[in-house]
């Protein structure tokens, strides 16, 4: 009887996973560009995380040191900690899940203008963008900072699907990890600088 229950449970999980994967790829096909050429804007949006996150941390630190602003120095530490946490968590999850990128798994369905290295789940770009946006919104608590920060982070997530690099669930998980990293960094910074 136990074997039947275990087999039934495994079949249910496998069927659910297959159905989820089908929904994921169907949704991705709606976002993915039909023509992989001419994606310069989305590629630049996607890659903006490489200079936005470090620039915010370094710029805030420079301001704090020049003007002897302790709050700015604390904010730069918090930004750097948020980036470190999100990259560590995202990298760890990628290693454990080991999900193949959609353009590699479904080359006949998904268009991609360039090849990507690494695994798919969660989206590291999206994680970093949402960690940065969350940290900024927690530090400054002004709508004119929060709204553009999250709009930028959402556009980075969309660009990853548009370019065929990630499934929608990769982007959603990346956003959650990024937001969680921002909140964890904020909490740890308060404890460290108390």
C-alpha cells in the first residue's frame, strides 16, 4: 500500500511539474521577441544591473566620505550587503535547481539573440535589480525614488524573458529573492550599526 501511495505521489509531482513547465513556456512565448535581432534596447536594459548596483553603492559611499555623512556610509554598506546576499542566494539556488535556460531547451520555440552561460532558475539579473530597488526604497522612502526603482527592476525582469534567457517563474523567483535580500540587508544593517 505504501508503494502505491509513493508511486501515486511521484506521478502527481511529475505531472504537476510537466504542466507547470508547459504553462511557463507558453507564457514565455508571449513575451519572447519573434525576431531575435534588433534587441539592443532590451539587452542594454538587462545589462544595466552590472553598473547600476555597484554605482549606487560606490556613489553613496563616496558622498558619505566626502561630506562625512554617517547615514550615507551606512546606506552604502546596506546596498553592498544587499548585493552580496542576493548574489550568494541566487547562485546557491541556481546550483541546486540546475535548470536549463529556455533558449537551450526549446531552441525551436524560443528566440535568443546571444548565448548565455549558467543556469536559469532564478534570474540573477532580476534578483540583483529587485535587491537594489528594495534597498533604495527602504532607505529613502520617497515615491519618486521607489516608483522608478521598481519600474527599472520590472523592466530588467521583462527584458530577461524578452531576450529568451529566462522563464517567467525564473523572473518571479528572482524578484522574490531580490526583495527578500533587500529586507534582510536592511534588518542586518540596523543590527550592525545599532
